[in-house]
C-alpha cells in the first residue's frame, strides 16, 4: 500500500489559511488538499521529493516564484475567510484550497516535464496520507463501504495521535527515531491493505505510484536543499 505522512495542503496555501498558531496545532495530515503537518513548505521543497523528481535549480526557482505569486494573489481572499461565520469558513477554505491547487498545478505544467508532472501528482496524492480516504472522489473511485470508511476513520484517528507521540519523543532527530517511524508506517500500510480489497488496492496503487516515505517535520535530519542540479 502506498502511504505517506501528510505534508502539504495546496502548495504553501495552508500557511496562509491557518497562520503560525494553526501551524503549531496542526498534527499529521498532507499535499495539496488536506490539513498538513507542515504548513510552510510546498511538497516540491521536500528533499526526498526533489530528488525523486530530479528537479533542477532553475525549476525550483521557477516553482518558488509560482508559489509566491499565487500566495500573493490569494492573500486578500484568505484574509476575508477569517471574518466569515464559522459555518461558512471551512467550506470557503476548502473552495479556495481547491482553486489554488488547480491554479498551481496548471501553471506548474510549464515547469515540470511530463515525467515529473505525472510523478508529482502521485506524490501529492500520497502526501495526503490517511486523510485522502475521506476525499469524496477517492471514496467513489475505491467504492468504499460504510464499514471500510469507519475502519479507515478509526485508523486515521490513531495515526494522528501516534504521530504526535512520535514527534514528542523524537525531537532528537536520530536515525533510530526515523527507523521507528518507518516501521510504524509499514505496519500502517499493512492495516490499510487489510481494510481494502484487491481491486481497491490496485486502484490506490494506480493513483499513488511507487511509495516514497517522507519523514514528518521534526523527524528528519539535516538534508541538502532541493535543486542542487544547475540544469
């Protein structure tokens, strides 16, 4: 089963949505559509993702410019969201996240090559983690039953709690902490496989591609900045 720690909502948009306080509270989600565990870094800035895509320094610079431009464009709308009635706020945030994500992916087509774009979409999907299963479109494509939704929901609740515990005890950023997290993720994938049937597992693999584990923020050690290639 392909599963990643949650990494980013729409690339960097969530940082504007929740602000610093929300960033501190946010536990695990995601990628472009779910509440992330890291709200300040688009998915492509993850060293693991940058290496998997073989991003050049020029591509990273252009993606940074794209992200900054869209953040600026959406900032006023996001500021107005905070003044909405609580009943409308979440719906409007989801709408803006969807629009932002669509704009980002559309403009990124001119920066990624075909292989990179296809793989980025898979990794973006992976990065949403267990929350991806709550997406209505994912539910339809997998034809999840109510029982499966319940079991996946219970697993998500436990995952979020356990990841917070791993973060709380893993601030040392040692190899054994990362090893423990990867072991935990392996067990989580096994549990997901036990919930999904074979057809659903094939569909999920098609959506996410080969797995690429990205350590949650706070658990990764020092890494080189992405885009070291000058191409």
